């Protein structure tokens, strides 16, 4: 039995570790690219959450056997570099597509997304999708739109009610007095007839006591005069 060399064991363990953290990967062929060009691709993809590295196909097949990324083995032909994606897959696909346009030696061969194989056409379609941040912003906007509409409707209800009341008041010819104001007005204002009756009653009640006493003494004086008249007549000398 042949023994696997430590370097190969390390490569298999490295690929297994990447598979444990992600189920998305893009396979490329780098034939004809220089070391500097490969390093440039690796730096750009690292900023997008992808680890891009050259691997031997036999070691990758051994590492991914029985895992969720095993479908990518169908693309392991020729010089292969794989981008294991932990970030936004659409952003990584877009970057690889643009890099392939700038350098035709970089070829997109396929990939795997959540256990499903991706063709080069699928990767191009992913590249055309908006980024995750844009999709989240669009989704948030779609959720906020009904809320803004509801807020506008709730705000319009009291405004429309006020406009309707104002139109009703204008149609009636002006403000309508409230019942409370109508019942309070008679207490505040006394009709002229009531004031005259009150004044007459006050005059009767205020008749001077001297006049009442004079009226009472008049019969007594008359009676006294009548009683004294015979005496006066009797005192006259008889002829």
C-alpha cells in the first residue's frame, strides 16, 4: 500500500476544511496565466469573501467525495483553480466574469451552489444578479412601501374629516351653536319684561312705613273729632 505524502494530506485536509465552511464553489481553468495574474485574482476575490487557489484535481476529488460540493468533480479537468465562496456568490461570479473578459486565458468551467452543479451559463446568470446588499435594500423598500401608504392613509383621514366638516358648516350658512351655549345664554341675559316686573315688585315692597302708619292713623283722628263735637256743643250758653 502506497502512502500519501504529507503535502498531499495537507492539501486534502485544506479542501475538506473549506468544504466544512461552505457549499458554494466556482471552478476555473488558469492555463497560460502567470503567477502574478493568479495572485491578482486571489486578492480581488478575497475582498468578496472567496478563497481562490490552485489545486490538483485528484486531491480535490478525494477531499470532496461524499460532501455537498461533490458535483463540482465533473469540472475537474486540466489546470484547475477553485474559488470557495463564503460571501456573496453573485459578487464573486461577477468578478470572475469581468476578469475572464479582461484575460481570456481565465476560463469559467462550472461550479456548485448548495449541492447543485452550476454550468458556465449559470455562473453568468449569477453575475447578472444584483448584489446581496442591493437585493436586501430592494426587499426592505418593498416592505416599507405598504407601510408608507398606510401612514399616508391614516394621515389623510383626519384631514379629510376636517375638510368635510368645514364644507358642512359652510353649507349650513356658518358655525352652528352648541346646545350648551344655547342653555347658558338665558341665564346670562334677562328679558326686558322680566326686568320691569322685578322693578314693580321692588317698588311695592319698598313703600315707606310712614305712609302705612299715616293711613292707619287717619280713621283714629276722625273718630276723635266726632267724639269731641258734642262736648263743644254742650258748652255753648243756652239762650
